[in-house]
């Protein structure tokens, strides 16, 4: 039995059933517990994001000498979200699960946004002061909120394996595949270039990561969305039939490609989670770094990230692929997205492939940097040792190289397994701690109704006052 077969069979049970079902149930639970925070407070999310360009709040007690702004924390998590999942992951979901996978991607984004709100709010509540910035995330809220150090360390190990190693190998694999498809650029050469660039940036720290993400990601995301809008306008007459195809296939009617209802659902949810990370436990690591006056502020801003990622960017990719019809021809991953854009732009040129290869270079490279940061934060949680961090940085470089030259199926398979274990670990924690996020949300809404700019004080939840050191 080959390594690929073993990985595929473990995936079949752990990811396709256990994780998918748990993720949906928790997303429904939090949607009800927060009274649909992800729908009823969209206006507030947008208002907060517009205001969040400046650091912190009017109160100096929320500041940290090296704190990043609310928008920078949003940009770091978007840098991790917007990447391979949006361009290659969507293509893989459609190639394997058929057009119906897109519908389930939407479902997990809309419901899962409530889980994203809860985990990011908890990350802010239980954050700690680090040397250069605030630090936090699931390892910290498990440790401080549940007082289970072993559980917190387990999560820290899993997120480091998932993001620092498995996901980064997916990102580098996608970049290398895109450049090989477009320019016949050897994968080994791209592997060396990516490894060198990754090591150069990750030895610079969180401030350089946030500045890099803040500038590059919004520009590339807007450029990609504009390209998608142009293609959709050129194919506007096909959109009704594309939407009909997505809905029909989502429920197992009229399969155009890919498998049954179950395959469409699992592929849509798996690739949706890989892309938007709602409930997975990754975005809270970035959310915790922000200087805000109330934990709910960052929770709401991070919720908006799920929508930006899946409902806008993933949908744009899906429409391009489905309009082209190329998903029926056996292509997969980033190559399918490239060929679909080339086909839609016409003229026999590969301008689409060229743009996608450049876009994926920026999207996936910023993801590598943000993914690395998630691992570093959690290694420092286990043991704050500079020698250990230097070793981790070198190992990340090694995985970036390995991912670029490995097979697509093996790389995605490993990523799915570690993602499932990490997600289940985080969902169990937020199921137990979610009540605090609900209390904070009620407090935030009360203060807003009173016309205040909400501020949180540790004494408002006495039972955890000693554990919330930054408030």
C-alpha cells in the first residue's frame, strides 16, 4: 500500500465524515447562540473595518508598544485565507465534487462565520502581552479558559504541523505548478527561489509580515476580483444556467461532473474550510495581536474575512471555471483555473495564465508567511526558546521546498488530515468557552445602544477576571 493510499483512506473517515459533520453542527449551534451575529451585524463589521486603520482605541490601557492595528491583524488573517484555497482549492472541489461543491462552500461560509466570530472574540479576551505585540489564539484560551495545559499544547503542536508544514507545502506546490504550466519553469528552480524568499522574510518578525500583507494582499485581491468581474460580464448570459447547475448538483440532481450529493458536500466543505478557515483555530492567532477596546470588535472584523474570502473571491473563481466548461476535461488544481481564464479571455494568448501565476505567487507567498507566523506563536506558547524558533524557521524552509516538488494529491492529503485534527481540537474548546463570547456580544450591543464606543473591563466577567490580563 503506497503512502498516497494510506493518506487517502485516513482522510476518508477523519476528514470526510467526522470533521465535516462536527463543523456543520457547531456552526449551526453558534449561529443560534449568537442570534445570527454573522447576518445581523454586517453593517457594524463594515463600520469597524473602515475605522480600524489607526491603532487601538482612545484608551491607552489597550495599547502595546509593538501592537498591530485592527486592520493589520485582519490583513494577516486574510493573507492566510486568500491564497491557494481561492484559486486552486475551488478548482479541486469542482473537479472532484462537481459544480454542487460551490453551493456547500457557500453554506459553510455563511454558517461557519458564527464560529469565526466566537473563536476570534475568545482570542482577544484571553490574549497576553508578548515582547513585540499581543499574543493569543486557541492554545491561550484553552490554557487560560479551560486550565488544560496538555490540551493547549496538543493544539499548538497540531497548528504548527498544519500551517507551518502541511499548508505551506500546498502553497509552494501551487506556485510551482502555476509557473510550470505558464512558463515551463522547472519546479526545482521555483522550489529553491521560494525557500530562499521565505527564509529571508520570516527572519524579520511579525511587523514585517503585517506590513507586507497590508500592502500586497488587498491589491492582488482587487485585481483578481476585477478580472473575474470582466469575465462574468462577458458571460452574463450564462450566469443563470451556471447558478442552476450549482444548485441542481448540490442536491444530487443532474450531475454534470464529479460525484454524488455526499462528494459535492464533503469537497465543498473541506475546500471551503481550507480557504476561509472558519472554526479551524487559525485566524484567532492573528485576531489576538490587534489593539482594540473590546474583544467583540476584532471578532466582528474577522467574521467579515470569511465573507471576503468565500462569498467574493471563491465565487469569482467558481464562476470563471463553470463558464468555461473545462472542469469536464479532467484538469485539476491551479492549472484548471489558469486554463479556464485563458479560455474565457480568448485570442489564443495565455494572458490569463500569466496573471494567475503572478496572483498566486503573491496570494500563496503571503499565505506562507502568515502560516509561518501561526506556527511561531504556538511554538513560543509551548516553550519560548529562540533556538527552537530558528530550527522551526529552517524546517519551514525545508517544507516549502519539499511541497514544491511533491505530487498534488499527497500534499493535499496530508494537509487535510492535520487540518481535521486541529479543527476538532479547536471546536471542542470553543464549544466549552463559547458562552463568554455570547456574554461579550450582549455587552457590546448594550454599549452601542447607549451610544458608546464599547470598552471591555475584566471585572465584567468576574469568574475569569484573573485570566484576562490585558483588560
